[in-house]
C-alpha cells in the first residue's frame, strides 16, 4: 500500500473505464471529448416518431424539444460540450435555423450566465460549420 493518497477523481475515472470495458470491450479507448462523434445524427422522421408527434400528438415537435434540451445543456455548462454539439446537429436535422439556435443560446444568458452563453455560441457556430462542411 502506498503512503500517497490516490486522487479520488482519477480513481473514479479508472473505475468507470473498467465498468465500461466490462460492458463493451470496444469502450476501452473511449474519449468523452469525442462523444458527439460517436452517435450519428438521427433522421428528422425518426426524431418525430421517438420524441415528437407519435407519442404525444399535438405536443411539442422534435425541433422544439431539442431547443429545450439545448437550453438545459447550456445551463449545465462546460461539462456538456459533446452533448451540446450532438443536440445542435439533431436540431439542424429537425429543421432548426441558425437564427433560431442563436436565439435559444442568447436566451440562456439570463438563466445560465454570459460565460455559459458565450461558450455555447462558440460550440453552436463550430457545429454548424462542421455540419455544413460535411454536406
């Protein structure tokens, strides 16, 4: 046993990685920063079926639900960067415009603070540029 105390964050990450590898050996080299690239963008029709009009006819459509998700992720801050990028890609697929996304992000300055809003705007712009580059 070592006299040096183990960093609790490193221990938690090591345990999490061991658990992930036990579930799926392919996750051995998983990098959280690349999470947004691990999941393909879901087609709009599938989003509507899963998150929109099929189960809640007359309720929120997929695009609006994604705006709500984006707002919540912005409020969580920097730890949600991969999820923000993934949500922006899905929102674009669901028909969101750059102007609508900018408005959602700007609105969050009131609730999440200006630094969170500025970082989110940077992520949204980068994701839009990446998406346009792949089109």
